């Protein structure tokens, strides 16, 4: 959808609260630790059958998130606490220079 700048700003400002007002995010049926009980009671009062239990197709991803981008990191190697990481061995070329 393409909007004119005026229409975009008008629609955007519909979501901005006036000065002195506070947005309440956690209110109603989906609020607090009794969320499941409230939804279950509402379904019972409305005569709606509960949805079937969802079975996850894929196992949960337990890889840690990257601190920079949030993507999942792949662990290549872990070091024990008492073993410091070491650099790769150096090789001596016939010219006598040491290269990593």
C-alpha cells in the first residue's frame, strides 16, 4: 500500500497518546498469571471447543543468541576452565621466516 506523506502521518499519529495519558498493555482477559484460566472460562461460557494441543514439528533451538545480531550461534569448540586456548603451531619455511 502506498500512502501520501500526510495520510501516513495522520495514521501514525492515531497511535500516539496525548500528553498525560499512559498506555495500559496488560489489561483484560490476557493479563496476568490467570490468562489460561480466563481464556478457558470464556470458551466454556461461549460453548467453544478448545483448540487441539499443538505439537511442535521442530525441536526448540537451544543454541545461544548472538549478542550483536540476535541470530543463533554455532558452537565450534568449547574450552575447559583449566585449559587456556592456544594459538595454532608455527611452521618454519626454508627461507628462515616463521609463519603462522
